[in-house]
């Protein structure tokens, strides 16, 4: 029988009901290691960390991850919600009237501020969902902030959302600024924009899924976030998830970082005009010079941007993974195409915090595919191998980490349209960075009688490539060759071994080679595995060449061999 201690969770003796304790997953890496960020419901035997998102539970002593309802605390809001003269004056100096503040429930009270480890007078922005308070944001006069521990991270202004138009900002004062200008349908993202170098950036958008029913019917989104680097990355991610066709963008003028700066410097009329003149987000096929002018200047100053490297010293100079690109992988059956691609994704997930959706009809049942990924993740064999095997705690910990990086698409009918529909949901819900279709040959291809196979493949690859670029993800397609030829010796004699396939050996021939940004062949010879990079469209991504690997039996990992 497992207990909380087996998962590193400390439960004080005699505890009952719902308690808070430190999180074994993230507390050690936090500056305030003693903060109790893990909510544990001892009656239901479930837990959830409001900082890193780790959730789980015990059922008959066995760890359960699926179908565990997150347990959130509720903030305690005092009966009197008046604003003191100090905070009224502070709001007025920021262009916010007492009327706007009260209609948004703003008040002040004495709270404990962790940064100074003492109680201070703070202004409070309560967060309501369906008229119920779910969290509070606090700020003291020294610009220290905090939110309620263990409470839901929800959109500030959730109850003001209207279907015709929604404005997105990244601060409570920006939300109040638009309210002051007459726009109530405005929300501020919780915690502001994530830092640019946040490793698991896609995990910072759980509030979108929580508000999905409210957000999906909205006809128009206006993105009016900060002009700094984190704000612009947030803008791009919101556009990617909400859909370019629905999004419009406000760029603040020189000297203004956000909506509140614009209100103070130019007044309400400027915000009204900014909403009316918001520019539509770019849509594929329609471009104006101003749409790409900043990118043009950046290209001039910094050159083309390459992709992410997996950390194989022999392959990194040849191939990197860039968002929006399409890579086709081929090779002789059983030569390790899928295994190598899984190892590539594991490395990218661990090194760069990437998240991927995988549609792999060949790798079924799913638990067998998870077994392979867990071996690569831990570097330990799943089953007994050479007196070594991963432990149950190692497997549980690996699954807990892997769930933040992988999801699996298993439609009943694996058609291209079904896969892309599910992938689009994962772009919105989890901000996936890549999609794997493995293999192409296992999909259900409904080709019209009037269309040739070559025409069908051309149209399908065009649709898939467009999806990758529109959603700024990397697309991998594994495709088996249909034509395999034996090697020939120095006298043109036929040898036993097969020749190294190319994209031209896949059904549909030239379209695979022409439409892909990158082409890779995985080829296993007697001694090692060779990864042949046969096409690279953009030189900053890599170059044509061969990298050799040793396949590690037991863990399914690929170890780079020294290259001359």
C-alpha cells in the first residue's frame, strides 16, 4: 500500500480535511522553499499544486492521475469593501475613478505579503467567475504583488465577457482603464505575461481551457497587451490559440507600455480610437508591408532564425526543429524511424520545454507507446534488462513529468481532417509545439474517384503544411517507402542489403521531396544507425549530411557516435 510519503508529500500528524503543504515537485526550486503551495484533500485523497500544476491522488494506495478534479481554495472577502483615501487617490492618479473601481469590486485591506514577511495595507482586485469569488490579487504601496494561495488562476473580468468582442490585457489596471473608457468586455490574464524564457511556456495558459465555453462563441478578440518582449510573446500565443481570423491587435505608441499608460498620456478618447482602429492579425495569403516590417528589420539585423537543437553533437549542425516547418521521415520498415523520432521529441521536451501531439496508429495499444517514451525519458529499461529496471516511483515521476509534454490523438477514423481538428484543439488547450503523424500509410485516405493518388497526396500535403504554418508548430510525417531497391556492388552486382531510401521512394514521389521543408531517412546498417539529412530548405536550420548513432537496447535511446 502506498502512502503520501511515497510521493514526497508531508502530512502533519493528526491532520484532516483540506490542508496545504510544500510541493515535492517544485518547492525545492523556489526561492521561498517553505511556502505551502500544494493543496491536499485528505477526505478525497487528492492533491493539486497551484504553482506547478502537479495533480494526483491515491485510490487504494495506488497513484491515480486521470479524472482527478482539481481542488481549489476560495478567497475570503470581508463584508466591507470600501477604499481608503490613500488608495482612492492612488487610483485617481492612474486615471481610474471611484465609480469604476467600485463597479469592479476593488477594495483595500490588511494582508500578509510574503515578500516582506509582514502584514501590509494592500489594494485588492477580486476575481469573479459566475459571480463567485475565485481569487484575489493584492498590491501594496511598494509594488509587491501576490495572489491567494491555492486559488484558481482565472481571467480577471471573466463575468464581463461578451460574445461580440473581448479585449485582452495583462494587468488589472489595464482592464480598469478600458472600463473607464466604456469597454466592459475586457479581461486580464492571471499573473501577467509569462517570462520569455519560461521553459514550459504552454502550461501558463490553463485559464483558456477553464473559460473555453465563454471564449469559443466570441466573434472578435482585440489583443491589447504590453509592448515589452514578454507582452509581445503573449500576444503571438493568444493569436495562435484564439485563431488569426478572429484576432485584432493594438500597438501602443512610443512612450506607452500598456493601456493605462495610454489613458494617462492621451485620455479616454485615445483608447476608444485604438479599439476602433485595431489592426487584424495576419491571415495566410493576405499580407501588407506593415505586417512584416518589424520582422524585416529583425532579419536585416540578426539574420534568419534557426530551430531548436536536440542536443546530439553530431546531428545538431545538420538538423534543427523550427516552428512552422514540415519534416518528412522515411526509411526501411523496422529501421527505427519511430524510435528515433520519439527520442528526438523527448530531448526537445526536456531541453526546451516543448509539447507535442502524437498520432501514431502503429504504436498501439497506447501503454506500449508510453513504455517506450518512459524508457527514453528515464534512461532506464521498463522491463528487466541486464539486472536493471526502472522502479515504480521512477515510472510515476516520469509520467507526471511527461504529461506536461505529450498528448496522443486517437480518432476512431484517422483521416487528415479528424487529426487536424484534434490538433487544433490541442493548440488552443495546451499550446502544442509540434504534431507527429506516424505513419502516413496507416491513415484512412478518402480519395475521390476522379483524383489520382499523386493529386491526392499533393493536396493533402499542402493542407498539412498550411496547418503547420498557420498554427506555428512543427509537423513530422513518417512515411514508409513503397519502392525499395537492393544495393549494388562495385561491378553493379546486386547485394543483399537494401539501398538507402529517399523521399522519391514514397508513394506520391516528388511531392514529398518538394513540399517538405526537411527530409530525413533513418537507416540501420550492421553496426549502427545512420540519420541521413537529405533536404534542408533554410540553411539556418541545418545542412545535408549524415549523423551516426548507437541504438541503446533496453532504453531505446540513440547515442551520438563521434564523427570525423
